[in-house]
C-alpha cells in the first residue's frame, strides 16, 4: 500500500509540474516577439545594414555614402596591386605566427607555475593580468619611449629599422596579453579531474610525461580559446601599431603600373586600411573599403580553420 501511495503522489507531482510548465510557456510564447524584436532591430541597424552597405561601397567610387557610383571590381584590382597592402599582409601573417606561439607558450607556462601551490599566487596573477587593463594607444606610446631610450645607446631608433619595429610590437603584445591568456589557462588547469592526475602518479609517470600525456590534452579547450583570441587579435591589431611605429620606417617601391609608391615597412593590415581610407584622399575610399572586405574574409577564414583544427584535438573528460 505504501508503494502505491508513493506512486500516486509522484504522478500527481509530475502532472502538476507539466501543467505549470505549460501554463508558463503560453505567456512566454505570446510575449516572445515583444522581447526579441528590439534586439533584432538593434542588430539589423547596428550590424547587418552597415555590413551590407560596406560590401556595396567596396564596388563603388565615393566621397560620402550618398554619392556612391558603382564601378565594379576596380577597387579590388587596385587593392591587390597595391604593394603596401601586400607587404602589410605578409608582415601581419608573420607577426600573427610569432605572437601566436610566444604568447600562448608564455601564458601556459605562467599558468602552470601559478597552479603549483606556491606562495603569493594571487598577487602574481593580479600583477600579470594588470597590463591587459591599459589601453593600446597608451601602451604604444609608453613602450615607444622605453625602446627609444634603450636603442639611443646604439644611435638608432625603433622608427629607423624594421626589425626593431617588429620585435617591439611582439614584446608589447606579449606584455599586454600574456596575463589575460594566463587566466584562461589557469581555469583549464584547475578543471582537470584530480583522479586523472592521481592515476598518472600511481602509474609512475614523471612530471614531464604527465604534462604531455594528461595535462595538455585536458587543457585543449582552453588552448583553442587562447589560440583563437591571439590569432584574431594579431590580425586586427591597430592602436598599438599606430602608437608604437605608425608604420615607419618608409621605403619606396615601384608598382606594376610603373608608379612610385611609399611602403610603410611596419604597417599591419588594419593600419593600412585606415591609412588608405583616410590618408590617400577621397578618391581612394572605395579601395580602402575593398581592402576592408578582403580583410574580413581573410580573418574569418583563418579563424574558422584554426577553430576546426584545435577542436579536433580536444578530448572528452
């Protein structure tokens, strides 16, 4: 009898829960458009329309958006013939690869050390994370003075040699981003099940074997996130590049059309697009917009490929 009574009570509870859920869903379904409509409108006005307008303007010649004149693929041809844009692409790609490796290796190393129960862990985490709170423009000018103070002893400047500008950007971005990526790696390291580490210890694995066979495979979700953020931030880098070198030093190259053109040797893609749109006169704004569309496609494709590659190596805990 007791079992029958319990079953009846359970059925009543399940029935009441079902009824309550149905009663709750009806008003939510009715009010759904009221809540979702403002967000959809804001997204359409703030993103979809400007994005579509930008793609259209990349096929136009214009001074303002109201006087755009359709000219076809001419802007894209000019963009690919621009030696400054091509140089910025390869320069940005090299920078992205180097920064991707250095930032993630340093961040993972710092996170691994700071999860080993050493004294002052919270202080070190705070100190390492603080540079990420400083704006890129401010960081660029601060590090520009630091580098020039060091290089002045060798009668040179970060603005006079391309290699100094490149490594200056690498050092600046490592100093700014390592702390942020470190926090993500710490979260991943702390999420590793303790029984896995104990099992590895019981099986006689040393620290190096445990790191490569247990720790790193279980931290792959954090590695995926950090690699994605580092890669996209590297390609989108603008304010630090503007403040630290502004693309200098300059060299003069001959275009395929036989024209002389100044190439900024430390100019990255985002800065090149900005300088084309605002620095070369209104006649080049269509070319700048075409470069922006190419830039968007490039970053999107690289990011998707990186995410797929990293996710395929993740393991299920």
